[in-house]
């Protein structure tokens, strides 16, 4: 409560700290806490600019509407659904899936939209998180186009994104198969672009590329 009060009017506990308060998350069970935020920090979200304080990780949000706020144990906190939406942006896919399962097990009130995202790998989950973080239109995930299942598709603009994890796409056989697949998808009228793990990790560069491509196609 002290951390919330220190951040001023409208501040609420959020992210990892809210996940702990709801009981859906424990930092000692995170697979890699360094991937998200310092586990010792208390996470607080504020509706306007606020000064960072020692031991408090301050997040600013313009969408901190009353419907996303509640109290638990007397502490202002983001709702269970909003907490999961925030966690989805900073946790790995296995970490988020575990938090969602725990929230469901506890019977917490959840938005139906918080269903599984249908990703099949950590890389795919990171790509979806990147799209959400940069407020890009959300693609369909692992959908069929003819004989193929593509990683991501924006159907309205016929844009396909394929992710090349090293293990699944290393070697001459995989290289040739990927190129043959791209040719066939192009023949079906789709544009195909590929990103590697390292490119996804760069974040903003991929987001800028996608924004240009989607914008050029009217999405």
C-alpha cells in the first residue's frame, strides 16, 4: 500500500506485483525474472506522469479506466483481467500460460478474451507480445492457407509473417523447403516476410517494418 500511496492519486498496484497479490503469480517461480523486471521492485501503474522512486517500477498508462481497477485486501490494484493483459506483455509464453492457468484455477473473474493465444513456441509468443506492445493490428495465429499452416496472417491485406527459429529452420533441407513454401504462398496471392529470433528481440525495428507494410496495404 505504501508504494501505491507514494505514487500519488490514481496509482494502483499492477503487473508482477498485482499478479502476486491476486495469487496468480510468484516471482520465485518465474523461469527467468531477468526477462521481465527486477523481481524486488514493486510495480505500480499511474494515469499520468510520475517520478520514479527507489524500489518502485512505475508504469504510465492512458487506458487506466475505472473498469480496469479494483481493490484487493484494501489495496488499489488492476483487475485480474487487466493484470493478465499487462503480464502478457512482459512475461515469456510459459510464464504467462502458468499465470493464466493459476488465475483460472483460483476462479478469478476473467475477460473471455484472455483465452490461449494459439502460439506454439516462445518465439511466436514474443512476436504477438511485440504486436500488442506497439499497438499493431493483431494477426491470426497458426492458420491454414491451402496446404500450409502459416505462423501469422493479416487476412484483409494478405500479409503472412513466418518466424525462423534456428532449431526448426537450420540446415539446407529446411532452407529449401521454406523458400519453396514462400513461392507457393506468393502464387496464391500472399506476401510473405520472415523474421529471426534476433530480429524479434530488436523489437522497434520489426514493429516499424510491419507498420509500414500494413499501412501501405490499408490496414
